[in-house]
């Protein structure tokens, strides 16, 4: 029997949405579920399998999927390539109101075929999505916060934004930003980032600053912290072990990076995000 989930089981009283990061198990927890809310998830790192309405769809880094209420689906990681997801759930009425006001002339991102609700967001993982996800996970989960996110998010997917949706990054930098999010890359730090880019560290730093207004260290640390967040919500490893697994040997430095990015300690984050819709 397919379980039916309700948003009130995940969002606390007064919260307008549910947000979490999770590492998918290699075997799904159940045969699948439906729910009474809309959902968006994207893969920050890794590979897996998404079974939705009887279809088997591969998961990969950068893939985003819009899940409508009553879709029956389940998720799992590929052995040896654990999939780390960002998951956002919100009321159907939120999307209905936003679509009526802002997207009435375009597609309904929660209608149509499964393939039509999958999007490649890999070029945005180290830019907008990283910042947006961090913001959604901090502070009060208000209607304003989720509506702001959804407007910006679906604008990026809409036909109106098509000329801007292509990455402004040089191909080599876009590719390096995507590859550095893999664990075997970010543990090597900025030197590994430079090797992936095929550029000297000085040239890499100039181009990252020019195109992303960040430093190579920022990009590497964002990848490390995304991995750490997935480990905190989807595993039982100690915080020390997670820091070492991310390539950060100084625990106090890891805590400082984590608090600056997520607005809380790793332990607080783990307690806050124990529950995940998928």
C-alpha cells in the first residue's frame, strides 16, 4: 500500500514550507508514497534512481524534479555514489496563486509528463541554488521566503528567462564548478579545483571573482558544506568524522564555516533536519 504524506507532518505550526537536505539510502524506505503538497528536489551530488508513477528515472548531479501532489514515487542512491538532495515541500495553493499572477502565460511546471518536469540545473549549483538553499534553511519559514524563492526559481525555468538561463560562465569554469562538487574532488581543495579547470590558481581566482563574485575557496567550501549537510541528515557519522570526510581537518574551522553558511551549528542542523519528505 502506498503511503500518503501530509505537509503538516513535516512543517511545524506556522511554517509555510518544509526544507531539508538528505542523503538517500541505497534501498528506499518504502514502496513509495504520495502526498498532499507540491515538492521540488535537486541532486547536489551523486547518483541514484527515481521511480515515479511506474517509470524508472536516473538521478544525477544537477538534476531537478518537480513533484506534484498525488505522484507516487520513491528514491534511492546508486551503490558507491550516494545521492545528496535538497528537498522543498509547500502547499499546492502557493503554486496556484503564483502561477496565476506571474506564470499564467507559460507552462505549469507541475503538469505534464515526468520527463517534462525534469530540469538540468547543474550550472546553477555553485551560484544561485547554493545561496537560495542556504537562505531557505535559515530562520523563520515564512510565506514571503518560499514565495520569493519560487518566483526566482521558476523564472529561471520559464521561457521568459530563456536567453538568460544559459550559464554566463566559460565552459571550462562551468564544468569545473560542477565537478568540484563530487567528494573525490572537493577533498583536494583549491588545487584540485584548479586542476579540474585546467588553469593556474591565479587565473582561476580572477575568473571566479569576475563571473561569480566569489573566491575558489568559497566554491570548494560550498561543495564541502553541501556534502556535510547531506551526511548530517542522512547518516549517523560523528561531526568530527564528517568534517574529516569533507577534507577539513580543523574541527573549529569546520564549525565556523558551517555556522557562517547555515546559521547554526552542525548538531543543531542535524536535529532540525532529521525528517525529510523523501
